C-alpha cells in the first residue's frame, strides 16, 4: 500500500521561525488554525466570528506573503479591488510586523550581496535586482523574499528524505520511498510494516530541523496515491 506523509504549512512555519515574529510563532505553538487566527487579527474580529470567506481571504494573504504577492496579484486571486487588497496586505504587516522587517531585510541584503541564502546556507543569486527594467527588479524582489523560505523548506524535506531512507535500510525494511513532491513523501509500504513506517516517517520528518515552531507531518494510507492523499 502507499503511505503518504506531507508537511503541514511548512513554508509558513519556516517564515515564522526565520522572521522571529512573536505573534506568528505563538499562533503555531498554541496549535491554532493559522488562517482563522490571521483573519481574526487582520480583520479585527473575534475568532469565533471568522467566516469561511474571511478565513479563505486570510489564507490567500498568508501564502501570498511568502511569494511576495502584490496588491494586484492578491486582488486577482480574491476578485477584490486593488485598494482592498492593499489594505489586506498592510493590515497583515501591522499584525505581523516581524515578517515585514524580515522580508524587507532579505531584499536589502540581496541588493548588497547579490544573493540570498536558505537557513542551511544554500545560495540563490538574484542578479535581477540590479536590472534597469522595473519588471525584472520586481521579480528579483519576489525571488529575494521567497527563495530563503521556500529553499529552507526544500532543504528540510531533503534532510527528512535522507533520514527516512537511511532508517528504512538500516532496519532492513521492505518499504521504500518512491516519490517526493514539494512537501510530500510517498512510501511504498509493505502491509506488515505500516505502523512502523508511520512512526519512522513522523519522527524523522518532524525532527528534520529545529525550529521555533513545531514541524507537523500528516499521514494517509491508500491502495494508490489518490486514496492516500
């Protein structure tokens, strides 16, 4: 059977850790619904009054921030005016000021050094920041903000993959990693080994890196990948 394990919101958790924003870190440490809590804080409404629509909008802002989304991009995603989208983004940064400071710092460092780095030191050159073309510079700014976060998430997944594969082999198990997609690992698992592989996956994925917020891996079992997702 297939055992599918994927990280829960790993990029947002990496953002919380790397930015050091106390409010974002606390939200993850208290195991709250991050999108609902963001909606509550950004839109200034009690948590129990957050509607599915408000939560969806907050989710788009949460993930959009990781990718350096513009007011135009967010307005397109949510079918709202640019003015309203800009207010959402500004309210987000007021709620999580540490994130704004961190992202601005990434762009400033990239302009000075010509590259950005993941938490583990892997570099991404950003020559676009020196371009005379506005669109190229804007792209460079988004790369400078996103690469350290997405790149760190990718590094963590690679460390987890190595650790899982090593333990499966050292314990002479018949189960093997067959696929990795973004924040997800798919294990072809012998039926007799399901519980053991679950324990290995959860432990190795959740301890692959030491962050200020917990890493969480969710798992599903199925006869095929569709069933296991």
